[in-house]
């Protein structure tokens, strides 16, 4: 599936991924391929990008929203930075 992480200033990540874990306002959740359509608010926390079953990367976010539609995940956040 395709993932984009966007801030008002720039596109932080764009590419094909296995899955993504996000901090929802009611608790963390994970989106994998062929997930049902979804719109959810996100709280400040960490987004974990599962590039494949062994490789991951993480981003600290300030909060925002996520939309899942047609195997594309769009994360819109106020601010974010990569975690090394």
C-alpha cells in the first residue's frame, strides 16, 4: 500500500509500505494492506512505518488526522520529525 506523511511545510515520507502503526486519540492502531476506508484523529506520539516485515522507521508527530482509502494511507500532521 502507499503511505504519505505530510506536514504544512513538506512531504516527510512517500512510498510503498507493508503497514503503519499510529497513535489514535482512543489508542494506537495499525493499518495493513486492503484496510477498510477510515478517517481518524491522531494524538501526539510516534508513527511507526513498516517498510517490510524486517525494516521499520519512526516519526514523532504533534497530532493530526489520517485517511485510509483504496489502499492509500495519507497522514496529515501539524509537525513531525524522523526518529533515528
